[in-house]
């Protein structure tokens, strides 16, 4: 019971730590730099309260239900399973966690609205939703792909920098062909994808793999999956842009 | 009634968003591993919390975080605020229809502060920093790493704001950043490289990303001459690229320091 309460307090504190800096910076700018009353203060405060409560419940739920099982499975798989199941597992974990990633849902919707306002797609709620969903599917596919490649790299023990450099070259080349409207969101999608759900599960998979294979060091081989997952979405989202525009 | 309908819709949407994870876990647990799930009750309870929490968070995002970012960028780009009561500047903005980029310096400072403060407090980064210290047997200090990442994010967002204001093409900055990363990789100690590459993706949290995205969208729609569809995005890309550079630099510098002190102690002996 006490352990549970400590955990609860820790989660509340960590969500608070996410929001506090924003509140401090915004408040001090409002008071000392802008020196004007904040527009729609009440609505924003209640909205931030929703953010706080929602994120807390979300993280609490992940830690109670999904993470223990997911991490255990990731570990079991990395120790026992054959390479094909491992690759499939990596792909599906990457794909499914990305679909549920809150920041990506929000940013994809915003991107859809902006594309509609600029008349790049039709201005109906249906076509906005389709565009946003297409974006999310593309990103989820790329993260799944990235995790499989990353798992393969850890198993083989190849060094990470060559993959990253080749990835950079591919991204740079496709940028030259991609329509201007997609480049910004494509670059952003790399950083957006990997947050609350994806990082813990993927890190468990990476560290589990690296520590179960002889001659792999958890720090050199265990890290690096996230780096792949933030690189591939850029490439595939630009590809998506090439197709739909 | 309206609110109830809206919440129900959001709830249904999040249910759809989370269900693939459940599908994957059940499939692998029951079909591939072929073992019973240890605590099915806890899994269902946790799943319910995730769905409800995500729904509340999404509502809060629409009502709180996005409006906050947009309000800040609207206020910081207001012509009267920029001119600070200086009639000559206001008139110049009126006649030329454009604003001198350096007048937006408070925006850059705001971006810097948001990036630095949210990153230094980020729980995921604290965890990674501690783990890195453990695995590197103390060679990577947690505070040094956190400071390096936070500075990288802060500089990234601030420079990203400058880019939106000037409207220069995003890909030049990114490609140039890649070149710097590739060059630094050859000089950096091997241990820090994967950590540096990862730090780009880890740092931008679920709360920071929507706020920063809203800031970018607000800037692009309020600065005269910018188009929302071309210029609005890119801040998060900057915030994920610059920490890679700053962590690599941190690795190179701290290796130099360690080597120098080692040489000194050798000479003494």
C-alpha cells in the first residue's frame, strides 16, 4: 500500500515537472515582458488542468497495465525467440505504440487543418481526418520499420553511425524532390513520434537484447533504437507527400 | 449534452488509438509465447485508465496547450509590442509591410526559455542520464548530460523561431546540421555516440511538442509575409537535431578533460 502511494506521488510529481516549467516561463513573460492580462485566462487554466489530469491517468494506466507486461515480453522475446519473430515483434510494437502516441495525434490533426486552410486538400472534416490518419499510419509504419532494422543491427552488432549517415543522405536526397508543403511536417514527425509510450517499451527491447547477446554492451548497442525511430519517419512522410500532392 | 457528446466521441477515438497495442500484446502472449497472462484484471484496469487519461489529455490539449502556444506567439508578434511605443518603427512596419527580424528578440528568448526549462525538468531525460552514468562508470555526469541536452533544445527552438521569422528554407538548416553531426561523430568518444543520437528523440515530451508546434503555427500566421503551410513546422525538428550536436560536443570536451587530468597525474607519478 505504501509502495503504491509512493509510486502515485512520484507519477503526480513527474507530470507536474512536465507542466511546471511551462507555467513558470509563460507567467514570467506575461508579467514582466508583455505586461498585459492573459487572453482567455480561465479557459486556458481549465485546459491545462485537463492536460495534467489526463496525462497523469494515462501514465498511471501505462505503468499498471501495459509496461510490466510489455517490458517482460520484450525481454523474453529478446532472450529466446528466433530472429524472425523478433523482427515482427519489433515492427508491431513500433507500429502500435506510435498509433497511440498523443503528441502525434495532436500534431497530425493540426497539420491536416493547416493543409486544408492552404487548399492543399479539400476543406471538409472528412478529408482533414483522412489526411491526419494517413500521416499517422505513415509515421507508425516508419517507426515499426525502424525498430525492426534497429533490432537487426543489435543482433548483428553493426555500428550505428553508418546507418544514421546513410539515413541522413536518404533524407537529404528526398528533400530535394518533396513538395515544400510536406517538408516541415516531415522533419517534425521524427521528433514527435517517440515519447510517452514508445520510448519505455522500445528501450526495454533494446537493452534486453543487448544484455542477452554475448559481447554486446547495453550502452553502445542498447541505445540507438530511438535514433532510428526518429530518422525514418522523415523519409517516409516525404514519400507520402510526394504521393498525395 | 454537447459536452457529453463531444467527450464520448473523443473517448471512442482514443479507444481506437490504443486498441492496436492491446492486439499486439494479446497476439504475442497467447499465440506466440502461449502463456496465460499473469494479472488480467490489472491489465484491463490499466487499459481503462490509459483510454480515459488519453481522452482527457486530448481535450486539455485543444482547450489549454494549443491556445496557450498560439496566445503567446500572437502577443509576442503584436506590432505594438514589437515597437514598444516607438512611432517610427510602427510607421516603418506599416509602409514596408515587413518587420526587421531582430525586433522579434523576445520571441527567440521565449523559445530558448521554454526549450531549456522543459528539457532540464524532463523525467525521461533524468532517467536516461542516471542510466548513462551507471553504464559509463561515472565518466558521463548526469548534470553535464542534462545541461548539454537542454542547451541543445533551447538553441534549437530559438534558432527555429528565427528561421520562421526570416522564412529561409528549413532544409538548409537541417542538412547543415546533419553535416555537423557527421563530422562530430568521427571525433566523439565511441560511448557517447548512440546516447547522443537518442537524446534528440527522447527529449521532446508529450507536453512540450504540442506547445512548441502551436508556437510555430502562431508565428507563421502572425509574422507578415510568412505562409502557414510552408513555414509553420520545423521547430520540433530543430529541437531534436541540436541536442545531438550539443551532446557530441559535450562528449568530446569531457574526454579531453579526463585525458588531460590523467596525463597530469601520470606525470606526477
